C-alpha cells in the first residue's frame, strides 16, 4: 500500500474518531444542558426553597402568658419584664474571669457557675448563655455601665411570671415551672421545647394551661453557613394567652388568709349559695409562688416538704378529714326524708347509749335530757343522732350525703381535688371484704369512723342547705375573656322544704340561742346574723380508763392529739347569700377555735358584699327563674 493510501486511511480513521468523540461531547453537553434546564427551570421553585431554608432560620417566639385577675379586676398573676445577663463564649477572653466580674455586680452561687459552664460546653461558642435572670434595675444599670470591661456580656429582656399577692393566692393560682421530660413527651405543641419556657404546675395556672399559654409566634432570621444570625427578616408575635377573671374577691381573700394565720394549720372557704362562685379559698400555712418561677432551691424545697403543717397542700380541696358534728345535718335529713321517724321525734340523752355490750358516749358527760331535732342540733347531742341513725341505717345517710355534695369530687376548676369518703354497706364489703356493723352507723352519724370530707365539700353542703335545696357547684372561674361566664341555674336536690326548715332552724339556734354551742361566736350586728353548726373530730381513741380518770383539756395534750375543729355557717339568716366552712387542724373545739373565725369572715364578707357584682339574689329553679 502506498504512502498516499496509508495517509488517506489514517485521515478517515481520525475523522471517524473525531466524529465519535464529537458525538460523545455533544451528548454530554446535551445531558449537561438538559440537567441544568431541569434543575434551574423545572425544579427552580424547589431548590429556591431549599436554598432559602439554608439561608433563613425560622424560630419560635414564646407567647405572652394570659393574666389572671380577681372579680373586680385586681391583678393576681401577670408578666413582668425579666432582665437577664447573658454571655457569649467566643467574645470573652477568659470565661472564669468574666464570671468573677459579673459576680461583683450580680451575686452568683457555685451552682450558677457550674450551670453556665455546663451550658457553654454544650452549645456553640456564638450562642448566648443565661448567667442570671430577674435582675433589678440597679443591677442592669451597673452592668451596662461596665460593658467596656465585660466583653461578651449583654442584657436581654424577656418575661417572668409574677404573683403580686404572693402567699395569699398560692393555693388558688399555683405557679409555673420549666417543662419536664414527661410533660414534653406526647405533646405536639413545639413551643414547649423552647429553652426556658414555663407552664402551669398547680392551681389555676395548671387547670387553664392551654387558655393561658396562647399561640407561639415566629421570627425569620437570616443566618450564615455556620448558623450565626445576620439579621431578622420578619416577625409574627403570635397570639397571647387569654385573660382569666376569677370569682375571688382579693381583699376578702387576704382577710381570710390573715385570719387563719393565727392558727398552726387551717383552711376556709367562702361561697355564694346561689351561683357557687368562690369568694375566698384559703389554706394556711402557704408559700410564695414567686419562689418557684425561677426554680426553687433544694434547701427551701426540703424545708417546705418537712413542715408538719404541709404548706404545699391546699387543705381546702385535698385535705380529707372527719367532719365531726357538722355531719349531723345529713343524718337528720336522712331520717326526716325517709319517714322512719317523725319531725316531732324526741330522744332522752343520759350521756350515753347502750348497743349490745358497748357504750357510745355523748360529748356531754351528764347528757342533754330530752331533745328533738332542733334541740339536738342546737346542743350537738350525740345520743340523739345515735338513735335516729340506728333507725334509718347507713345507706340512707350515705345517699343523702351524696345529694349534698359529700363523698364525690365537686368538680371545682382546680387539679388534684380529693373525693372524701361516705361509707355504705356495699363500700365496706367491696373495700374491706367485711359486713357492716350497727356500731359503725352510730359513729358515722356524728361524722367519725370512715367518714371523710374536704372543707370545700362542707361549704357546698352548707350552700345547698341554705339555698333551699339546689345542687349548686363551686367554681373559681368567673369569666375567660371573650367567653361567657358563670352558671346560675341549678337542679333541685329533691328535699322537702319542711325538712330543710327544721335543719335551718337548728343551725340558727346553734349560734343565736343562749344555750347553743356557738352562741359566744354569734354576729351581733343587726341584719348580718349567721346560722351554723359546730364540729369537733377526734383524732385518737379515748379508752374507758381515760374516761374514768377524767379527760384532759385540749390545750393540755400534744398538738397532734387534739381534736380537729370545724364550723359551717351561712349569712344573713333571713336571706342567705354567703356560706362558709372553716377547718382548724388540731384546733381543739369547733365552738372555741373554728366558730370565731367563721364569724369574723362572714361579717367581713357581708360588709364587703362581693356578690354585689352578680345578678342572682334568690335561688334559681330548674328553669333558671327565681323562686317566688
């Protein structure tokens, strides 16, 4: 083959190779152009969004918590500006030295230092870490003045829950605290995961948590590649929590709390007998909920837990105690309504009643002589109620008690309410696997034995007696902003008026008859008179030997062995409007310890007349119309 032919073949080969290579390049270029078209045109929206998400950080803004006010608008829980000092690690030369400088202005504990160092190690160096919150204005001003000597230190402003009435409303409002792991799990609200976010832990704060919490806002922030904020692009503040107005009269609440403070441990409830609105609900001793807002110290927590008077417990709602003689109205109404005995039934009281080989004693050693229903209530004669309860039986007493709100939760708008206990034959069989003894009926009729009630339940019972037999229920929430308020129509319990009148007359004579058990605690101001019932509940068994030797006075025995003192009352007598229940733990006697407190409370209540803001002046019927 000649050299010309070889050159020709080589040229053709190169041309074919160039053509193939060009085709490959063209195909590659076409694929590249096609891919670019797909990414930049067809998928433009998607990748624009992804790029924005890389550049823009969407962050939640904690909503402002709703305020809580009393029935007249007095603030009970609100939000205060919370000045806090923060430190950014990357801007400080020496964090320990910086903390030392801060501590000269704002006291820091060893625990504060350990927490700050721990958080600095966990977070990126440019993320601010809180050193101390709730700074005073003087501390803020001093820190700002010393800013040149405190590189990396800044002041931020947030919100802090504040309770201006402190211990006077602690058991009603509760408090807020940091979200626990248990509360976070299973809850889809993302605002709960915000650092430092606080939710209701007790009281109204917990019961109305979702209403008070509001809805989180959002902030769009432009960030760089490592997540550092460059600027804020937009902001939506979200919806603040709604304001809640309570039925509480703060001035009366403070009066009741201070009146109870003269005792070691006590509680009291003041209710409207027609609406069920609670004007005061107090438990002593109390605590300052503001101490919980920022996290209570371990020392103070232990002190509260170890206090024998249990300041953390709302005794009015969770305290379960024997009602003593305040329960005798239930035994009386059960007997009268059953028809087993007539309303003229009398019993001779020699100071005891024999049942088999056991003697049941009256509180008065010499007895009361012959008494009827009214006289038995006036003198609080145990033997009379031993007699009628033996005739009527425990199940009728239990059924009547349930009608008046005992033995079941009242449904008050507070968490952790206790139900108390009204025993019956079936209850004992199911719970203890034993039959019922007649002696247990006698003991139950005077509010001892298995019978347990809360002070709130006793207030509800008194309301239903005073309002003519309507099943009013207690509540603390008067109105949630933009939501309708109190209920005023209640169903009838179905108790005959003539039987209620006997009990009402007995309660009136307890206080206003010269030989009534609470005569010394009567209200003497005309038009303000009250009716009530004393009660003393034993906390220890008294042996025959102790009775024979003579019982010691209540103030001569240890505090924990003294009887509980109770008193329930309503006022004014002619047109009942307010009911009150007072419980003094180990107070001794209802007439000496509880009745004077109730007198002072009901007199103050009537003079303040907190119910003037409501429209119901007479008990409503089932249809909601006032009775004639």
